[in-house]
C-alpha cells in the first residue's frame, strides 16, 4: 500500500513540476539550453505559508529565482504570467 501511495504521489508531483516548467519556458521564451528547476519546500519563516514553490532558471543570460507562496499543485498559469 505504501509503495502505491509513494508512486502515485511521485507521479503527481512530477506532472505538477513538468506543467510549471512548460509554462515558465513559454512565458520567458527560454531556449532549449536553459535549465528550469521546480521545487516544493516547507517554509519555516514567520508569515510564510506552510508550502511554497521555488522556481530556478539557469541559463547563459543569468540565473533567476522566483518563489510562489503556494504548493506546486496549487500553481496555475496565471501565477506564472506575473513573473
């Protein structure tokens, strides 16, 4: 049972990350050499939500980092449009 849950959770987490990466790549017109990393982190700072999504972009134009104060599952395309 635990294996099923872990596989299912991992599958959804991967699809959320992939979806966000595609939105970021399209929104910022990134070339194929750019690396986009999407990570869900627990935040322990005061006033910070329990989960946040951190997006890092690594490319020749310079590295960028964005934080969205919601989990990867809650991120929608409109959140990416304001970056």
